[in-house]
């Protein structure tokens, strides 16, 4: 599976959030490269738990910004974050107790799709709200 390269146009206009989105992408790309290089199961797990851990941190930061600007679709946005955690944790648990590649590939596909759909899609809906209000680091 091909990696996704960060483009300047992916910015949401807040450096802290951009840095986190870039780091999330870096971790997804690490997993994709490991898979391409016929990774070993032992290498896969740390990157997987680090992406789940990092996603938690990112979601908390992003939600604090959205609260600060009274983003109207906050509830729906938070539900997408929760859905990501549920899916990745669920898949990670199943991967731990499986030996084949199938679930790993399913997870990689999900992470790629999620990045395109959520980070490069849903997240962009809050850009005008962050831009129109005076925001400070929450
Ligand atoms: Fe985000
Ligand atoms: Fe988000």
C-alpha cells in the first residue's frame, strides 16, 4: 500500500493541530512501510499502540480548540473520534491474538481511509470557525 505524503494545503491554520496531523500521518506511513517491507509482527505492535495513544492526545487537543470556538458540529465530530478509537482498539486486540496478515492489512486500509476521510475531510469543516475567532492555545 502506498504511503500518503503531507502537502502544505492540508493545513488547518493552527500549527499545533498541523503538527499533530503530520505526526499521525508519519506513524501511519511507518506502519505502511513496515507492511511493504514484510514487517515482523513484533515490529508492528509498538507502532500500532503509539498511533492509538497519539490519536487520543490529538483528539483531546482538537476538541479543546473546537469547544473554544463553539464549533456547532462538535458532537458529531467527537463521535467520529470515538469511532476511530473503538475500531482501532478492536482491531489491535484481534491482531494481537492472530497470526496472519489479513487483519493487519484491514487495519492499514482503515487507517489510510480514515486519514483521507476524517483528517483531510471532516477536520476541514472547522477551519472557518478557527479562522474567524481569536483562538489561543487551549
Ligand atoms: Fe484532527
Ligand atoms: Fe477530528
